């Protein structure tokens, strides 16, 4: 595909350029970040009033080595649980599900672990959850998956550091903590989607967190067009073909409706 460099000076021109790129694409890879889920009421790490502003997140090293950190981890999860349970897919999630129904979606890479893309209708086999999922619990030793609801009930009943019934390892949500390595197969698949697509679309990501921030750069190196939809500027705005500083739930449905 010819790499279209936009010189749009108005918002409507940028929208038109984005629609043109989307219409010409049949293998779109999407990267979503916290910005798409905040519109569903899930706080990100930088949101005013976020629980993370009051209590820094537990690192993987601390979880492994400190009983106090494990107890704090599960207490923080209890604080976040109401927002996560109440969250529903918003218009942006539904627009990306429609993109798949149109046969244009190669894959969806997400930095979020809330499962809202699946709830909106995207096929699980097309989704790469870079940072895992909060809908399951996992053992840090044997990697056995179990119900996160069951483990949370154990914590609420007074079990401060729940352990695996098979090997005795500590249980945590199946998410990636700060300092924890993303599984090689997950990262490999994300990189493959970044270079096999004919359009790379960033939605609601600041592109500040690695390795997610490297994925659109891989697309650019392969001369694949890049669209960025994010409320705040990102480090790749100047290299993107189209940049829309708008809420995903506002602009994405409009773009998909125009295809």
C-alpha cells in the first residue's frame, strides 16, 4: 500500500484521511491502551483520583519477596474491583468489534487486562493481551489458572496470601506486574501482527510503556501506515500518517460508520 502522509490542517480533513486509509486496508492491526477503558469507568495509573495515585502498584519483585506487598496487592484489588465489575464496553470497543465483523481486522493487541474487547464481540483468538487478564488467577510457580472470583472470596474471608492448591505457590491475578516479563510467545505474536498488517491503528495509548510503544515503530519501519487516536499527544505523532486528539468513543464509531 502507498504510504500516505497527511498534511491535513483541520479535524475534518484528518478524519477524511483516516477513512481513506481504513477503506484501503483489509489487514488492520490495532493497539489499545488505557485510554479506551477509562471511558468505561476503569481508572488508569495517571487518572486523577486513581487508586494508584494513593498507593503505588506492587512490583513483581516485591510480590515474590515481601508478605506485606502480597497483602497490599490483594487489598488494592479489592479497591479496584467495583469499577472493574461495573465496567461495560463503550462505543470504541463496539466499533473495533464492528471492524472485525467487516473482515478488516488482522489482530487486536491490548495493554488492558479488563476483557472488555471480548465482551464487545471481538474474537478471543484475534486478541493479544500484552499485560495478561484480570479475569483469571494464576500460580506464580506452576502457572495453573483458576477462578479469580474464588480467590478473591478467599481473600475477603481472611486469607491474606492465597496459595495454589496444587503446588503451594502464591496466587495472583493473571496480569503482568511492573518488573514482570511478558511471555515470549505473547510478545512474538504482537510483533508479528505489527509487521504483517497493512495498517496500524493506535487507540487510547500514550505510547510511553515498553514494549507496547515499540510495536507501532515496527510498523513504521516496515512502511506500514499509522493512525493514532489519543486524547493527549504521543511521541509518534509526528511520524503518524493521521493523528486525532480525541476520545476513542467519539471518533472511532464515526470512522467505522464511514467505511
